[in-house]
C-alpha cells in the first residue's frame, strides 16, 4: 500500500511505471491521461516510485487493451478515473500518475513503420516545460502547454519527444532575477545534457522563452560567429536584471545570448551583434529600444534579407508573435500580431538557410487548442529537415 506518502501535499498515491517508454508517454499525453504531472516533483512521488503499483513491461500491449485515445479519459484535478477502470485497476479506486523515466538516447529511435523516413534521423525534439522564467499569472500553465505542443509535434513530425525533466519549484528574486536559483541547478543541467546529446538539429518545445538559452549557447559554440537568429516574438527579450520591469528571465534571454546581463546566464562566446532579426516585435521596453539602437538586434519584416550573410540559422518562435485572435493558448498575448498563415509564410522564406535549430515557446494551450498550430510545426520541421537544408 502506498497511502499518503507525500506529506502535506496530496499527490498521486499510485504509480504506473512505463519503464521510460517515451512513445507511450506521448500517447498518454495526447489523450490527457497524464494531467498536471509536473506539479509533483521527485520528492513527492519517490516513495510510490520505489514500489510501483503496476510495472508494465510491455507498454504497447498495455495501451492496446485501452479504448481509443481522446475518448476514454475523463480528467480533472489530477485524477484519471476512466483509464484506471479500463486498465483493470478499478479496485484500487485511487488516482495515479503515469510516471516516466527521464533519460536521453531514445530520441533517435523511430517507430518501425516510419523507419523509411530517414530525413528525420538526426533531428531531436526536446520538450522543456520550464516555466520559472515567466512570472505572469498564466505562466503556471506553461508545463501543460508544453506537453500539448510536444504531443502535436510528435504527431506532425513522426518523431518521439525527449521529455526533459524540470521541477516546478520557485525561488526568491536574486539580483533582479525572479526564480534565479530555480533556473539553474538540476533544471538547467538536464537541458544542457539533452542538448549535448545531439549532433543534429534540435527542435526545443518550451517552456518559457528562457529555454532558448542552452540550445543557442551550444549552437554558437558549435557553429561559430556566423550563427544568426530569427527571433519571432512580440517581445525582443532584450532586458537585463537591472532594466527588467518584472524580473522575469524570459524577457532577458536574448540579451544574455548577446553577452550582456547576469554573468550566470550570459553566453560566451556571445551571438554576434547584428546577427539577430526581430520579427513581429511590438511590445518593446525603453532599455530594449536602447539595445536595438546600439545594433544588438534589428527589427525587420524580412529576416531572410536582414540575415543573408549568416552561415547557420536558429529560428525562435514565441507563439505570442501571433495575434491573440489566432491562438487562444498564449501565455503573454499582445494585440496586433501575425496570423498563422503570415507566420508560416515568413518561416517558409527562411528555407534557403542552413537551419540548425529552432524553438517554439510560451504555449499554455490545451491539446485541442494547439491543433491550429499544425502548419507552424510542419513548416519548422521542413526548415530543420537536413535533406532540404544546405550542408
Ligand atoms: Mn514573447
């Protein structure tokens, strides 16, 4: 029996351990089998994990016994009743958590029926549900938005998702930076490890915009000073801890990548000034205007022209570049943005570049809401497709 093992937290009291099978985890997430899993940190669930209620060795078979996805799972406040019954766990009548193991190395395995699609072989999807870089009210929905978007990306791109574990703990404001400690330590190390584990293009599914720090730092080191960035975002993210009105790191990450701000986060080597194109930017703080005036980044509608000398390109898409009427699941909506069709056209115009990485961030949408983003995911997938990118 695994009763209330979580102290004052009323966490899940039963665990199904899927032996780290990411494909099944993806299925479960698509169907909402996992709800609010990320609010339970390792400490809360370690006792049941040591003695799982059900250890499933053949997870594919386990799921074959369940009714079809999307119709089987009544969800609410962290409990999953429908699947418990149909999985013959009804007698337990307790909420459970589908727990996954976190480890790299699985990302390049593909389902057998997709094995012929060799063009995906080197591409990695990292889902990074970090939310501590944002401090606004909707931000606590970012981990769920990340899962929804990662599920969509897995389906559209026929790829498994590498889920990078991030705890949800917060920490005090330090040196003008909210959650400074939470943004470093194990959370950051987990993403560094995931980034280092791939030699091919990486699609990072955020998470707040702070998740762009590690892939871009690594990209700058790997590809050199010719690496350019197309930054699709309502915000330039060019604040420093001193200038930021909120202390939220997601508004500082690009400045850190350009080598300025809190030394804990600044990239070295930094992105070359002038090799960043800001597209769709429309909510700019005074100190960010000053950084743009100094030439750190360029506001433009034509990133391809602005970055034409780049040797390699990274594409950042904060979904708030979209108009709020286009997508309901925005963490930080700003009126006057692009339509989804306009974003797709703008992304498509970057097809001549050697695109080595991309990120999609700041989603708080549900699995149903993110469906409208399918063309955006597909277009980014094409950009990252090594078969069509110059080598
Ligand atoms: Mn933004």
